[in-house]
């Protein structure tokens, strides 16, 4: 199972939120490149980079941060937040994204998302399936929809999608353990490569996510708050 640390960006700074609430913002480092290099120095190969300003905007905002990390590390970056147009997709890839994640756009404009899937292929596109009470949330989690997360993933899998990152919003940043039962449901009904996100608190959570069949796990606040050390992750990697 791949281990993917997360860097969330607001105004060019490395931050974390709780349950996606922007009012809970906590700044951990004003230089995300420093954080990314520290991850790489400890054997990490992948990075989940989220433009939180872009997520609630109409376009990518922090693409310069993406470019800095992509050009000054060898991390394979999946990038999301604010990808809502062909131009945004081009900006993300041109600035070094290895993969891009589309969530709001996949919910609100499926034809456009499918056009990207057709153009770039299932290896380059990740479906952002972020949910609360199994209903898809959009636009930086500020809006909810009537889309069921299981149906949402299944419909795109039929179109050739290979990866999805699923966050149970109630778990995000809460250090209360991942949404194991939800992930079991998703894995039980599909062959999608599931990237678990939200709630990872300890190494035992990673062991459990691997045991149920997750392809990867994203870790955020647990690293920044010292619940999981980079030394432990280095040993795992």
C-alpha cells in the first residue's frame, strides 16, 4: 500500500483544517517546499497536494507552490483543488502534477470530467469522492449534493476510471481513525484503486487499511501533530 503524506495550501502556506472547516485553519509551515523535502528525505515517494484556496474558488490558485515542489523534489504529486476547466488541467500538468484529482467538477459537470478521462487516461485522473453521510460534497466541502458516494464511484469506474480518493469529511483532521466500514463497502462493490483519506491517526490504522485492500492511504494531521513520525513512515516505505 502506498503511503501519501498531504500538504494542504492556503495563501501559499502549509495548513490543516478539521472536517474541512476553513475557520479551523492551523498553519504548520509557511514554506510547503520545506515540508515536501523533509518527506522526500525520509523515503516518501508520493505527495497529495491540495489547493484549498482553489477548492472554494473558480480556478487553481496556488499552482506556483505545485511548480516549486515538482521542480525541486522527485515526489510524484497528485494535485487537486480548483480544477474546474481545461485550462486548470493544463496548468496543473504543466506545473508538474503527476496526477490530478477532480471532485466538484466530476459531480457538477460529468461530461467535462469524462472528456479529461478520455484525453489523459485512467492513470492520470483521480476521482475525488469526498462525502458526508455518504453524500458527495463539493466546492471545498462548502456545498452538499444528493449523489451517493457508492453510486458516484461506480458510475465513473464503468467509464474507465482507475483511482478514487475518498474522504469521509466527519473523519478529516479529527484524529479519530479512518472510515473503515465505508471503505469496505467501496472495495466490496468495485475493483477501483481506493486511496483512503481522513482520520488516519496511528500506524495501526495504516495496517488495517492495507488489510481491507486500500491501494494507498493519505496522512495529514497525524504527521503534523506528531502522532505518526516520519521515522515510522520511513520504516514502512
